[in-house]
């Protein structure tokens, strides 16, 4: 229930709620600090090994960012919460994109409200990534409709093939 005191009595909600929020804030701060330092170390390793930043982003950083989702969604599916797991596969990245872009664009609101608008330049790997993402979503919807909302195991291999094709094409752009 609420945090118990040493004598076994329960701490009132008016004290436990601020305490829980403070604990959440401290945990989020530590996660931010540690992840920032981890990204700095990985960036340093990329510079040291002369690995281009986009390749580091498409591989090591992207995989590291996805491990939590992978394990959580896998556990949800194993516990029989397949619908929740599938929804999280799409809702998590969508939330990150929409909130991340929304917060980023809010900092540029003066540019957005001007007559010129905000000029955004997308690199070729980002454009290709968007195209592959749209293809992946279209294939998923098509297979889901075709198989009456049952996605076969083979679809996982299709995901991998799309991803590695994207990686190969993006890496080829960087070497040119």
C-alpha cells in the first residue's frame, strides 16, 4: 500500500506521494546523467575507431535504445498480453517521435511562426530510413489484413531483411 513506517503504521498519502514523486525525479535524473555519459563514451569509441556518426547511430545507439523495448515486449507476449505487446511495438516509437519532435519544434516556434517557416535539411540516410519505415508499416498492415490479424513468424524475418537492406544502403551512401 503506502510506505510503512518502522512501527508498522502506514505513511499518509500526503507524505508518500511527494516522496514517491521525488524518488521518480531522482531516478530520472540519474538515468539521464548515466545515459548521457554512455553516449559520450560510445561517441568517443566511434571517433577513436573512425566509425562515422551515422553508422554509430544506426547500429550501436539504435540497438542500445531498443533493448529495453525488446525485452519488455517479449515478456509481455510471453505472459499472454500479445495485444499490449504489439501496441507497444508501434506506440512507443510513435510517442518518442511525436513528443520528441513536438518538444524540439516548440523551441523553434519563432521560426515556425515566421513567413519563411523552419527550414529542415534531412540527410540521405534519414530520408531512406523514413522510406524503409513506411515500407515496413505498409508490409505489416498488409500482412495483418491478409492473414486476418494473425502475423506469422516469417514476418519477423521480413523485418530483419528490411532492416539489413536499409543498413546496407545507408552504409553504401556513407562510403561514397
